[in-house]
C-alpha cells in the first residue's frame, strides 16, 4: 500500500510539474513568430525591408531594341513571401536588394533581379527618361528558353 501511495505521489508531482511547464511555455512570447507588434502593424522581416511592395513586371525579347511586354503582377510581403502572377513562389532567395527563384524548386520560371530606389539605366528604362519609384532589373528564364530581360516597377 505504501508503494502505491509513493507511486501516486510521484505521478502527481510529475504531472504537476508538466502542467506548470506547459503554462510557462504558453505564456512566453516569441517575437519571431508574432507578425504583429504592439502597435498592430505587421512586422517586416529586415532581410526584405527594401523589397516589400507590389510590382508590375515586364520582360522583353530582342535585347535593348526589343519591346517590353506583358504586365504581370509580383508582390513581396512583409513576411518574405513572394507571389508572381498570383502564385506563391517556392523557396525564393531574398536579400536586402535582390530577389531570385528557381524552376528546380517547382516554380514556373528562373528569376534574378536587383532592386533600386529609382533608376536611369537606359538598358531597362529606355522607354522612360527616369524611374523614381522602387524598381528591379534582371532576367527571367522560361522552361526551354534563354534568359530574357526582366524588370519590375512598384505600383
């Protein structure tokens, strides 16, 4: 009987400690997983702070003398998610001033672009004198094709 009482007390102690431990863990804060700060605004991942925005993208065939075509939307969210043409990009590579993704990760295209706060790069903006908005310049590659010039302009 004494051994049954001892087992019961030990089990109660272990269960009590487990309950206290669970309560402590559930009350702790984890800023990395909480997307809202005390002001109610979404926290921006510092790695993508310079790229977060909604963009309209274009690509062209024919090098500097080609015509820019298609207006496909791209969005970089504060959490670092990237949407291209409404589809979530798998495993994007995001830096403070660049973005890329790969078909090897299940995406429809390969992409690499560098971001800037305005640009007068004639190669990418020949149809404009100067771009003052946030923009990106680089290349896109569709399956079975070579790289095409690729640009993005914040909306």
